[in-house]
């Protein structure tokens, strides 16, 4: 028996266990066509009708083809489940199909339903017909599909679907089996996808030459972008974040500097192999040797162990190599730079600095001159930084690890430039504000009760933490634990050092919550470390040394205080946003202040103008009063002149009458008369002039009245009054 027959037999046997009431016959569109169009089928190839009377009466009923029945088709002539799905006419039929497909089958061993005898016989007859039809029926092969449907999904189709019409009028009638219209073959070329090799995509079968296959692969998706593991680790741990930042610094350098750094990195790794590790445990020595040989591999595969070993401190034998390896501080270019700046004049008072270093705690006498040289070289190298005595603490820590001044200078340059420590020593010191804000936010989220109490008392981290950051906590640590801060800064970052003051605040919580403002500020500046050492002495029976307490403090802070680069980045973005808003408010305040000053100047100018106008108004009013008084005096004078003229006219008339009355006039009188007539003519001339002057004065009075009515100022000249007075005096002389 062939494999095909065996499969068919097994599938038929599996169908025997199905109850009679639950057998559903698949009805394909080809069978429906055979029932409806029997003339189109040749007599020699006639296929028996499968549809029974009961199924014809159940019109528009949704039937489901079980997986057992549908699997009886030959593998080369199998019909894809997706190709048999017919669109449903309405949602109601779709819900019916879903209910029928999801209906659980009854137990074949259960009690049979009580049916009439004729119905049982009818079901047996129909079952025999179905079995015979399943043996004889064949289905044409369909063109391949790209999407491979799930084999377990039920196939839904309408029991009475319309026949498939021919594509055009010229198509021949069906003979033997109906032919479906050709489907478009979709392959990887039409999808513009690259065909994968057999090794790349195992388990996928490629299409054969005929375009059909029993199992077709779905379309190939484009490759997904795989995130760099180092970038993912850099978001969660400072070790990976600092290494990635140093790698970016290394990639941005010139090719010559890169080759120099690569050569020195190889030299450092060779030097690490020469270290005598007999004084250290084998586990610790092997770990740091492996880390030095492949630091990136340790970060990606064993970063937790590296963090644990870092909390315990880098062994002194590997410390300098580790610092130089991680920070790329081993370079031959630092030697000529350091020697060049060493011979120049220092930008500070060398003698004064050396005197301060000699009395400074923790600074050996041999390091005084070396610290001065390195600080002078760096301040000449980076002219933007200002001189600060706090730099000497950091340089002293580096010199305790490095013997050569050039190597210490290189480490200090990398620490300032790459690790952004120089932001703490710029004129505006922007880095201190950012660090203090980050620490405040860390305390707020980690220890909200301490933050709330300090905020209520008006104490902020900038009041006691700025000096600790600029000195890297060297003032508070012993000589044995000072390089431990360098381990944390070089391998992680400056942000990681926040763990130490956070741990101090946590351990001194009870003491802090009892103090007032003055006591609290004094305690934070000087009593945090002492209180922590005192707590260690109270807990343990053996009195530990301050170095052991500080070592335990750093170890506990590194393991208990949780800080991630993502959190620090969020805090930094918050500070930038707040700073930006503050700058905008400050600029707005400055602009408003400038506008206010401009308006104030304008108001002052208007006030001055108003004052000057008031003065002019008062002057004009005074002149107007004076002009009115002058007019009154002129009017009075004019009236006096008129009275005098009338008197003169009367006297003249009287004289004329006397002259007419006298017949004889002596010669003396004639002469006197002629002289009098001459004087009279002169007086008349003067009178005419006075009359003209009176007219002119009347016009002047009218002009003054007109000016007063119009509100203007009349200018009066006294030149004519002088002539008037002279004329009047002459007129008086006539009658003397």
C-alpha cells in the first residue's frame, strides 16, 4: 500500500469515531457546479452527486470542514484553507460560522439520540454516499499562496455558494473537473526580497518549478535593528556609560593620536602581566588581569562582579594601569606639552601656594613642588579655568598613585576635560549647580523625610556639598581611602560619588531630624563623617580605625545607594529645563526693567516739559496783567489829553473873538499876533500830531482788546510814548 493510501486509511479510521449526528460534509464550489450544471460534465467522467435531500433543504447554512475530513485530500492536490474561505454576506452569518466552528464535539461514547427509524436509515445511506464520494473525489491544484495559514484553523465556506463563472465567452465548458481561473503567483522576486539560503532559514521550503508547494514560507521580513549591548548597559550602569563616553572621545581623536593611544594601551597590558600578584588572592588578581586584558568583555558579561570589586577598591598594584587604561591617559603627547608649560611663568603666586601646601593635611613634603608644577602646567594648558586651592587635593590624590609627573598631568587633564571636572572650576562654576541639583533630587526620591525636613529648615545641598565635590571628598577621607574616590570617578563618573553623602545622610537621619537651622548646617559641614564613625564604634565591639570606617562607608554606599545614568540624565534634563525657564524669566525681567527705565526717563522728560510750560504760562499771565494795567493807564492818559484839547479849543475860540472885536490893533500887537498865529499854527500842528497819536492809541487799545479776546500776547513799545511826552511838553511851552 502506498504512503498516500496509508494516510487516507488512517484519516478515514479517525473519522469513524465521529458520531453520525456530527458528521458534516464539505461541499466545494465544484460539487455545487456539478449538481446545478450536469450537462457540462462528460458522460465518461461523471462524478456522483454528494449533496443529499437533507442538505438541500438546509439552505444558507454555514458548515465547517473538520481537520480530519479536509486532510483526506492528496498532498499534491490539497486545497489551502485560506483559498476555501468565502466572504460572508453579513455579520450575522459570520457569527453563526464562528459558533458552529467553536461548537465542541460530543463524546462519541455517549448515548445516541433517539431518532425515527427512517431518519436513521437515511443517515446511514448518506454516510455511505459520503464515504464513497470522499474516496472518488479529487480537487484541482491551486496556485501557490505566499501566506501559510495555520493547519489547525477551521475552514469556513457557504454551503450554497454560486458557481464559478468562466473568465470569458471563449472558454470551453467544463470537462471532467472544473477549472479555476489562474491566480497570480507571488514569489520573492515580486516582493523584491532576497531569497535566503537554506542555512539561514531552516525549516522553510522553497517553491518548486510549478509554483506550488505543500508548505510555503511567508514573506521574509527585513532585518530588525539590533541594539548595541553596550548602549543598553550604559543606560543602567555607570561603568558602561563611562566606558562608552571614553570610547567616543577616543574615536573623535586623529589617526596619529589613535595609533599612539593603541600603542600605549598594549604597553599597559604588557605591564600588567609583570605585576607580582602574590600578595593578592588569586581570584582577585585573575579578575583584574582579565579586566585589564579585555575591559569591554568584562562590562558586557560580568559587570556585577566588576561593580562589586570596585566597591572594595582597585588593588594598588593595578590602580594606575586601570586608571590610564580606562581614561586613555597614557599618551606620549603629554610629555612635550608638560615640559613646554613647565618652564613658563605660573599664573598664580607659587611661593604662597607652596606655603599653603606645606601646612595642608595629607600632603607630603615631596608632593609640594610636584603639585605646584602640575597645577601651573594645567592652568597654562587650559586658560579658561580659574586657580583654586581645591585642585591641589585632586592632584595630590593622583600623585599618590602615579610616580611620574607627566603621567599625573595626563590623568588630571583627562579628568578635567573628558570627565567634565573642569566645569567645577570655571568662573561661573556651572557644574556645581548641576551636581547639587542632582543630589537634591536623589535625596528627595530616596529619602523624602530627610529632604522635606531640610527643605523646611531652608538648608540646600549647595550650602555644604560644593566644597566636597570640588575636592572629591579628599578633606573628609583618610590617606588610605583617598584613591578609592579616584577609582569611582575614573571607572564610573563624578555622579557616582553622590552615593557617599547620600549614605551619610541616611545613616545620620535620626540626628538630622532633631537639629535646627544653625545646628543642622554646622552638622552637615563638619559632623557627618564624625557621626558615622561614632555609629561604627557604638555598633561593633572592637573599635575600628577611621580608615576602616571610611572603607566601609564607600563599600556600603556603592552597594546600597542605587543610581543609574538614566536617572542622572533625567535630573540633568530637569535642571536644564528649570535653568532655561529661569533664564527666560530673567531675560523677560531684564527687558521689562529696561522698558521701565525707558518709561521713567520719558516720564521725567514730560515732567520737565510740563514744569517749563507752567513757568511760561505764569510769565505770560504776568505779562497779560501788566498789559492790562498799561492799557488802563493809556486810556486814562488819553482821556486827560482829550480834556486838555477841549480846554485849548475853548481858549482858542476866546482869543479869536477878542481879535475880531478889536478894530485897531497896534503894531506891537500885530507882531504879537503874528507870533501868536505862528505859535498857534505850531500848536495846531502839534494838536494834529496829538490827534494822530490819540487815534493810534485808540487803535492800540482796540488791538489789545482783540488780543485779549483771542488769548494772544500783545507786544507794546514805549518808543512812541516818548515822542508823545515831548509833544505835550512843547505844547505846554506855547502857553507859558
